[in-house]
C-alpha cells in the first residue's frame, strides 16, 4: 500500500509503476525458487532398428474371394486363348496340341446369320493379356462334334457333345505350350477330398475380356460331391461359363466334361485330335519352347496367392516366400515353385475364403 509522503504529497505515477514492477519481479523470483525442480528428459539413446526383416514378416491372410487375374504370358495360362469371331465377339479356346485348339461347337455358329463361321473369318490369339499377345494364328479349318446340330438348340445331344477342334495354320503351341484333358470320375473326386487335386475355372470372361481370370471358388457349405467342379460358391454367371481345369500331379488339364459329358463319349474327340486315351485321361500337356517368350514358372500367380496367404510382400523374393510356405506344409524347403505348389496355394486360398 502506498501512503502519503510526509510533505503531504502523493507519489508520482512513474514512481508507482517502478515500485509495482520491482515488487512483481521479486514475487516471480520467489515462486521460481519455491517450485520443485523438473529434470530435463534424457536424450534418446541411439538404438538399432528392431523391425523384423522382410524375410521374417508374416501378415494376416487376405481373402481373394475365390478369384485372381493371372498372367497369360506364364504357363499354363499361356495355353489359353481367344477365338475371335470376325469382330463380333470371341470364344475361349485351349491349345491341346501344337496346332490344335479345343473350343465349344456353339461358339462357331452364328445364330444371327444362321450359319457356321468360315475359317477365314476366325483368328486365334494365345497368351493374350490386355494389349499384348505372344502367339497367334489363322484358322486352317475346324471340325465340330458329330451330331451337333446348332438349329436344335440346347437339346440333350448338343449338351453332351458341345465341342469343336480347330486346326491352326501355325503350330503356335510350340511357343505357348498346350494342355491334356481329363474326365471326372470317383477317383478324381476322392483325390480332391484328400487335397491331392484342385479344380478351377480359367479363361477370358465376357465382362473382363482382355485378361485371363481364374475362379477357384471357396470351400463353403455348398462344397460336396461334384461341387468343386461347379465352383458355384459366389461365382458370377460369366465365371460359371469359363472352361474348368484340374491341377494334379504337377500338371494342369482341361476338365473335358465341359465339352463332352463323360469319357465314354470322348472317342470321337480322341480320334479328331489324334490323342491317346488312358482311362479318364486324354493326351498329355506340353511345355513351352525353351528360351521362348513364355515364362515356364507361374511366378505372378504364386506371388498373388502368397501375398493373400500372408507369406509375401512387395519387398520380398517370391522364391523365399514359397520356401516358407512349402516348409509350413511339411515339404522340402528347397522345393521348386511349380504347378504342384501352385495347386497347394489355391487349396489354401480356398480355405481362407
């Protein structure tokens, strides 16, 4: 408190302000002296990166919904192709020999014009992915299944024998490889149940015409006898129309039931394609030419599946990821990345769905 001076005059305003400032400074110093001292946080010590290396990283499985876009320039997908129909659509075709393509007979008949397409109006391209293909050929001729009558529509005879063999002008199968055929029987179904075989559908969809689509379905409540071939678990109509295949014993074959209902009806197809029959097998697959443009190891498909299964990432070598996957299956860790291992990956992906 300020009091009057002895001479009766009050202090000047400037004198009052100086006194207040000095009192405030003294109070601030007193509070700082009484406050508890806080230690400065220690500087962070230099530590090594504890992030596990990419080779040891695992991620949670990511469901693929039973479908994958494959790389058509890798075998066996390179043996699939499109039969182009005079600029008016296409059919799926499969190379079954260096110069032979198997397709559906109904695809080679123009319903709008009421006639068969002429060979010169057709063209086959294989290993086609978006804007690039690795092999193509003109069609020298074709033979539809005996007794197939397009005007009869979907009668029993047509449904049981809906195939045609196209003779190519060039043996492009030597470049792309080709596939054998197989009919379903109880033995194959038993092998599927034991996990020794896996079925899938593959080809060019009408709603995705510029890349090979794989549909391998899922092991849900619809699974059971014959369900693996149908692949109806969440399949779209365009996926149901893709040709079916089976992977077993390190190779992929066309499931011939899609074209010929039962091996007993396959004699005409065997004669036309000049293929040897052994029980429910017809012909043998053929590998692409050595040092050709087609990659003989399906690395791209394996990478997609391994990533979905939690074994691979963008910075990791796919061979190392495949070795880890093989080891988890109890297989030799140095097992090569081949169709047997790819089939196992598809089975694993089915269980993840």
